[in-house]
């Protein structure tokens, strides 16, 4: 049960830190959805966005962060 509590606290900290980073970046003018590699289709009143560049960037950052987090817990 203690391991589950540590895991939940760890995920909570990850969410707080990532939310803070996104908040600071948005205040600095960095728009996460406007990266190269994102594809946007517009037709009349409908817009469809495929955020490929954003997905790749977030995947790389989360992989690095979670690997560091796992090494710290060991």
C-alpha cells in the first residue's frame, strides 16, 4: 500500500511540475500547438488539427523525465 501511495504522490508531482512548465511557457509566448509538423485542415466552419510535431515532442520529453524519475526511485 505504501508503494501505491508513493506512486500516486510521484504522479501528482509530475502533473504539478508539467502544468507549471506549460503555464510559464504559454506566458513567454511559446504555443505548444503551433509547432512545425502539425497539420491543420480547414473547411468552412470546421477545423481539424493533427498535432504530430507536438506529440513527438511530448513523447520525447515524457520519456526522458520518466526515465530520470525511475532512476531516482531505485
